[in-house]
C-alpha cells in the first residue's frame, strides 16, 4: 500500500513581526569631487588617436588651401581680385549644392559611387579653373 503524507495546515505559524525601521536620509556631507577633463596628451596616448588626428588634419588641409590657391592662380593669370574672389566663393558654395545630391545618391546606390563621382567632379573643376 502506498504511503501518503498529509500535512496539517491548521497549525501554521506566522513569521515574527519586525520592528519598523526608521527612514534614513542619505548623508549630504559627502560631495563628490568634480571630474576633470583629460588633458590633450592623455587623449593622444590612446590607441590610434594620434594616427586619426594626423590623417584628419592632413585630409582637411585642402579645405582652407584651395580657395587661397584659386585666388592666387587667377590673379597670376591676370584676372582681377574681384573675379578671383568670386571663383573662390563658388568653390565654397559648390559643396552646399552638390553634397546633398551625393548624399541622396549614397543612400540609393551605396557609398562607393558618390565618393568616386565627387572626387572626379572636384578634380575636373580644379583642373579646368
């Protein structure tokens, strides 16, 4: 015959009551020290940061040098400074007009085609000026 255990549920005991704990406010005397920004050399010591900075600065040199070179080249060819400055201004306005179109093309076709197309257009425009 199978042995069945029967529990007596009528004799349950309650857990002893805990006394209420007082609500403690956090200590306001411990003010954390303000964090200081890392120094420039500390940032450059991180892996690849120096290489990234060098490549970024080298790649962006033409952004400031090309308009000056356009003005000097146009003035050397006998054009007035007004015409040379207009040429430099057009070089500055061209990205505002062309980059949204290249961005849309990158969304539709991928990044490779707009990069090659943009490089070819800039090289052609600089060669013809």
